[in-house]
C-alpha cells in the first residue's frame, strides 16, 4: 500500500485515490483476518453451544462471533441450513417461542457431543492472527474514513495537519513492531 496516498493531499480529484487506498486497506485485512471457518467447524460450534443451552439462530451467530474474538461471524445463510441439517439428522429439535425458533439438542445430539473428541473451534478461526486482531481492520478503516472526511471538507491547513498526524501514526505503528 506504499505510495497509495496522493502526494499533494486529499483535495479535489485525489479523493478517488483515497477511497482506493481505503478499499485496498480493507481487503488486505479481510484476507488476513481469516473470517471463514473450515469444513465442519460450524456444525461443531453449533453443537457445542446448544450443549450449553437452547438458543435461536441469531444467538448462535453472536456467541460464535464473541467467543472467536470477532474473527468469525457465520452468516444466517450458513447457520440456518446447518441447523436444519442437524435437525434432519436427529441431533437438534426446535420449537416456537415468542415468534422465534429455539433450537436444543436432542438425546442423540447430547450423545454425539459427549462422544466427540473435537474441541469447539472458537480459537482455530483466525487464531494465527492473535487475540483482538479483528479490531485492527475496523480501527484502520475508521481512521482512513476520518482522513477522507478531512480531505473532503477540511481547509488546506487542516489537510496538512491531518497528513502530519497520519505520518506520525504510521511511524508509531512501525515502532510497535520494532519493540521486543
């Protein structure tokens, strides 16, 4: 991403370059943050959660996101079909409560969880990225959006000040890596 920012600030037609830099920044983090689970991990995660207590689908999504430190947030489009498959296999049952389907393990589901040697996958998704890594791209994108706002609405002096702040932030980030 070196040299992605325009050399003369973010004024005028250079906003296209800023937004391109924001998108490049975002895509680099999305590729590294590992937001997708491996085959079978969603099934394992759902069974592990339902072994603790009955839940509805969105509770399952939130729990997985929370326990993975934000690095894994399965979509409803993957959770609900998995719940249906587990129901078809006899491991999960559902009942309506307050307008929502609440899912719970059946006896066969409890036996499957008890006999399984597979650990819940909370730490495996994005684990190489370390704890809290999911907050880094969000903070970076928010910083880039603030810089773009200064570029769009700031005076030339405000833009120069913003460039100074960004250059200092870059130096400080590299100094973090240099620490032992």
